[in-house]
């Protein structure tokens, strides 16, 4: 229901984008059709006890097999959510993190020292290693504060509410900007500086002002996986490479629903 309301909201203010909207809708239908084919083939392979990858789709289907009732639409929705939302966003997060570390060599040196201590020359990262990479977690969180891959979210009020004296009627569409709140001095001291220590163990927790994966029951379904994925990839990059930016980059940002470096990171 929320997605349908968001679509109506967007179409209302984009009357000149009807062709683009139709292309998006056609793409969604194609994605759902192909997604259903993938799910059907994987479910058949599981039932036939064939060898298969232990990826997210396999885990979703094995978990569903334990339920009393099967909800194919819900499985398809979750699969497409991971497929669509879990690629570009994480790639952009890693790009911004590399950019920020390259601008702050003292921070890069510190996080590389942690990676070297925890991983050494190990080829594979084990689950237990991730919990030991505490400063890397802080670096990734600080990167998302300044450069949230999804810079804003839309919510719909189910009932009338009042926030700081402002009455918000029921059935109102609201836009929350993670990008703006992450850069407000009201919530973060010296907000434009890149400082991973903001997320240290003893640092004050930025409740309700830092929410790169949204909040509440409708928060990002893939946030745990996304954080682990980013941590693994970033750890391997730091283990093997040192970063140095090519001079003359603009560092400008591009918001197309997701936030990315306008000119990439070189």
C-alpha cells in the first residue's frame, strides 16, 4: 500500500515523465516475471536435493519451507528487494568510503592496522572476524552518515499526529532526509568532518537522527546483510590495497533516488 501511495505521489508531481514511468513499470513487470522463474527453478532444485549455491534465495526458500502456509508473493517481493536494493547501494557506500579514507590518510592507516591485526594474510574472512573489526564498523557508519546511499525516505501518516507543535493530518505523505539530518550541527558536532569516533563504544548514540536503513517495523529488510557485505568487501580491499585519489576530482554528489559520486571515484 505504501509503494502504491508513493507512486501516485511521484506521478502527481512528474506529469512530463510519463514515458519514463511506463518504462519503469515495464521493467518492474519484467523483473517480477524473471524473479518468479528463478524462484520456481530454485525451489524445484531444493526439492530434488540437487547441489545449489547457499545464497539469499536458497535461504529464503528453505525458511519458507518451514512455514505452515506458503506466501509466494511475499517471497517474490523479498527476493526482488534484495536484488534491486542490495547492489547499487552497497557499491555506492563502498565508493564513498574509499573516497573518505583517501582524504584522511591517518584514518586509513588506523583502520588498515586493525584489518592487518585481525586478518593478517588470511584469504577467507570468517564470521567471528567481523565482530573484531570494530573500527572498520565505525568507518562504514560514518561514511553512511555523510553519504547515505539512500538519502531520503517517504512515509505516510495513518493518523493525525503533532510533532513539536506542528499538526500533521492523517493520510499525509512525509519525506525524511537522512542526508540533511546527518549534516545538522543540532545532532552532530562539526558535522561535515569525517570522524569515525562518533560511533565509538563510549560515544553518545545518535538516536532518531542517524537512520541510513530507516527505522521501525518498515526499516530495510536487508540491513544486516548489507552491513556484513560492505564490511567483508572493505576489509579485503584494505587488506590488499592502499588508496590514493587522482588529483582534480570534483567530489560532487548525484542524487537519482540513490546517492553516488557524480564523477565516480578515481
